[in-house]
């Protein structure tokens, strides 16, 4: 069965960076992409960006351009999301989602990881 | 104005039906979009329910009961998630999503209470 298993929660200081990992299993990793979505406490869902596990192409949300980097390691079927220059506004649960491998394809996110709580606090 | 607007809450009785709306901003034509729906229970990640563009372009999520279905109301420029035969386990937050301007865009979510 499809599974996306994320790394654990983290506490970071303002100005620091955080990296969240997402290990995929149960499907051919390079046949799909990975989107990242975050949810601040008590708030709605915010899409952060997408990466193709096939060729590494990325598409980031405009408001995070320059602060977020998404990568994949096809040898371990793992996706990574790094967010830099953290502020308290970045406190949220971060989710990885299985998505299409090309943004020209039909389809969208289906399976979600369990989430990773990132807390930014001094 | 937000791209997608959902009512913040909705209540319905067990056994009844519920229609959850997802209204697209004026100028964005609902006919052109696949609308995705997710269910989220407290402390858990969202789960994919279905996507709907038309009766010939729709997909039910794996293992999702047929009492969950999608539709549209073109006159209201809205997508609908219809849940029939409501059960207590359907109490959750429901999120709609579309692909718009090269980004996935979510509505604010609707909290469905079954009582």
C-alpha cells in the first residue's frame, strides 16, 4: 500500500532552517511527484510547492520563492523540503503528498504523509 | 477575495444528507476546473475523497464510499461535495482544492458537525 512516512517534529529558533523528509513506499517513486502543504495551528491548508520525482523539476508557491527548496533522492525514494529564515509564522504541520510527476498531466494529490510539526520559537 | 470560499461550518443530523459548497471567485469559471475534496479528522492528515469536473471526468478515491459524491452548480459557480446517509464518523473538516495559476489552491475548509 502507498505510504509516505515523514520525519519527526522539530523546534527551531527564528532565523534558522528546517528540513523535513518524506520516505515513499508502495509505488514507483519516479512515476509521481511530491507536493508539500502546511497547516498552521487551527488554520486551513497552504500549498508550498511541488517537485517531480522523475526529473527534479520544481514549482514553488510565489510567497515562498527564495526560502524553500525541494529535492528528492530517488535511490531511497525520499523527498525533502527545506525552509529557511524561519519566523513564528512558519509554525505549522508540514505534509508531503503524492502528486503527478508532470504539471502537464491530469490528476492531483492523493496520498498524504502523517505530517511533521515544526515549531518556531525563541 | 479568496479564490475558493467554503462556509466555515455546517451541521446535519445522522442519516440526513449534506451538501458542502466550494465557491469559485468571480471570473474563475467552475466549468473549467477539476475540484478535489479532502476529509480531515482531528489530529490526522487530510484524506483524499474524490475529484469532480463533470460526470465524464470524475474519480472516487480508493475505498471511499459511494455516499460521497461530487457535482457542480454552474449558476452559483460552485462545486459541491454531497454526503448522503450521514454517519457520526463523517464529522470532520472538509477541504476543496483546484489547480489555478500554476498552484494548488485550497478553500478555507468546512467543519461538518453530525448531531
